[in-house]
């Protein structure tokens, strides 16, 4: 599949934007400027980037506890995301949600939640509504390998299959459910196969290859939009940071439950470095062009933190504001 230089540059910039944003929180988390739990998406950028590039602006995305990447890839405002993680009034959830409750309905990011598997059934409901309204809208339900142990996923697969709903089930398999390796959760690492008994087309793809992610996601989105959905895709990936927060590998220590050798192995599969090397090797972009993008993104993220620090915290007297719809 041929892609324009402009499109490939957007993919690279989006991944870098997610990575730089995520890494920019390491310092504020460690010095306790950021107080809410923060699940960093570093290492998984190719999935959010590739999937969302295959969607239209009107398509829906439902996220998880680790959804900064989904929000940014779908077109969410960077300053509002950073402000929300600082729990500031200028955040996308007005400072009431923090890292795990981010939303931007104006661009189709319908929301995220910390409950494992908690948004899967909501995504199915949105897909049902889209079908009833004949909107030709695709809904993506992002979830991790841990959600494959939740009953709601199987109920949702069955309902979606029965009604041929326009939904893409996107499983980001990073091999760990919190701190438990997948071999202690499942007798076989074969999550993509769980959709087969429901007669749902399923795929497994390298989640660190942004072009493969995009191409299979575009195929799936087209299938859903034409009325032949749903589709299930398992993306194989790895988070480079801890389950929550940066990790425990600070100042030369290694207390992460994951083997150090395993982490180093996956760092060599870094999706951004791989794609950057691909662009240079195929003479699509020069190394200097990539470095320019990196610098521009660094400045953008820096400005977002400055904005967040200037915006106030929510007014304590407005504790119940936004809890109920105001008529």
C-alpha cells in the first residue's frame, strides 16, 4: 500500500507527540507535582496512532486507564490533556477526572475509565446507536490483555456479532495484566482467537509497526462501515514504563517485576525508532527532518505544561458541578 509523504510524516509526528507527552510526566510524578495515578503509554504509540489514522473525525473511540495516546491520536487538545493530569480547571474533564478520566466528544473521544473492561459494553452501545441511526460511524473499543479475562468482553462480542455492529475491538496485548505476566493468566497467549466462536473476523498484528497497524485497522474500519462488522484485532506490544507511574527502575535499581533483559529486548523494538529508521532508509524523510519534528514537539509539550501550571485548580465550592446535566 502506497502512502503519501505527508501522511507518513503525520504518523511519525503523532507517535513522537504521544511519547514526549508521556515522558514529560516522569519528573512531575516523581516530585509529586502530579498527584493522580498516571498510566503511561510509552512503547504502545503505534497502536493508537495507526488505529486512529484509519478513522474519520466522526468515529468514536472508547479508552482505558492508559488512554493518553488514544486521546492525542484521535485529535484531542494537548494543553487540555496535560492540564487534566495536573487536575486543573483547564483540563479536558475540568480537573475532575485526572489521568484515567479523559474525554473529548467533539472529536469522537467519548471517554476512558480505570475499570478493566469498563468501557467495552459502552462502546457496543454506541455502535448499536450508530447502526440504528444509519450513521456509517465506526466505534473502537480499546482494552488491554487483562480485559480478556472479563466476562463483559464475551457478552459484548456475542451481542455485537448477533447485530453486526460497526465496532472494532482493539486489544493491546502488552503481556502483563498489572504485574502478572500473561502466561499466569492464560494457558495460551492467543487472545485473538476468542472472537472466532462468535464468527467475528479476527487478526493478530505487530503492534509496534505503525504501518501494519494502520493497514489492518483501515481494512477493519471499512468492513465495519460497510455493514459487515464487527472485527477483533489483537495488537502485540509492550509498555516501556511501569504499570502505573514511571516504574521502579530509578537511580540504577531494578525492582520492576519484569526481567531487565526482557525490557531491554523490547526497547530494541521501539515503534518510533523503527518507523524513523524506515523513513530515513526509504528516503522519505531526512534525519534532520525527524530531528526538527522532535524539537517542535518538545516545545509544544513544554508550552502545554506551562499552560497547565498557570490554570487554577477547580473551585472547592463547585464540587458537585458537572455531576448532573444542567437543564
